[in-house]
């Protein structure tokens, strides 16, 4: 540079008016713009760099968080408590979904319990006596209670006590039957209905066979 251009670039002041001493007019405006540009870039470059670094760190952090959120959980041992709890929860959810979809598993019917055969020959149980009204049968059952009846008779209640209509009433015309209480007995006679209960009338306690 020559004349005022050298002075202007050194002092960074507004360009002076060219004087006749200069051999040519210096590019003062170009020098002035270049200096101002250097000053502006020098002041703004640290802020731009800092902002770019912050944006880059935020992008990196977001990428790490997304990767952690989308990555599958670590495998668990099959016998660990957490894995067992997960399997149990999945089973319960599947059962609830089946119920909601009206596809519940049908409950198997209960297996009927076989009724044991009475010990006495050709006997029926006391609970079957009502179905054999008018027949002469041997009936087996447990004596529930013994109490006096009218005209000096004794009432032996088998299976269920009075007034339950399902029990069997054995009416003894005479004799003491208190020793029969709580015993498993068999009694033979004609079955009739008396006050809505199946009833068998016998002469005395000798008509009653004690099993145990």
C-alpha cells in the first residue's frame, strides 16, 4: 500500500482524502471493509463455536437416550424371580384375554362318587327308604336319636332326626332301645309314610341288627 492507504490500515480510521503526493489513489475502502470484517469475525467466532458445541452435545445426548430407550432389555435367567414373575404375569394376562374373548376353558364335570354298598344282604340305605314306600325291605343307617313315643313305644331315628322328612323312623312296640344310639344298624320291615316320614314298625329291639 502507498500514502494514506498505509496510514489507514495501520490506524483503522476512516480513509483520508488522497493528496497529490500519492502516485495513485489507494484502495482505502477495500482496506477499511477488510479490517471491519476481521473485527466482526474475531468477535463473533467464539460465540458461534460455543453454540455449535452445545448443539452437537445435545444431539449426541439425544442419540444416546434414544438408543437406550429402544434397545431391548438384557436377557434374564429362566429361574430368576423376575423371570418367573414375568411368566406368571403373562399367563394371567393371557387368561384374562381368553375370558374377554369368551373363549374360557370349560370346567371338567366332577367325577361322581361311587355310593358304597350296604353291609346287610339285600339292604338299602336309609336315604332310599322314601323311594320304596309300601315295600318290605332291609334298611341300613346310623341311629341319630332314641326317644319315647306314645303308648309306651320307642322311636328310633335313623339318618336324620325329626322333623327332617328325609330321615327314617323306626317304631318299636316295646323294649329298651337306648343302647342303639349312635350305632350302625339294619332293620327289616314294611316301609310306610307317617307324618310325611318313611316309617318302619317292628315288635321290639330284637328286630334291629347292630353292625358296630
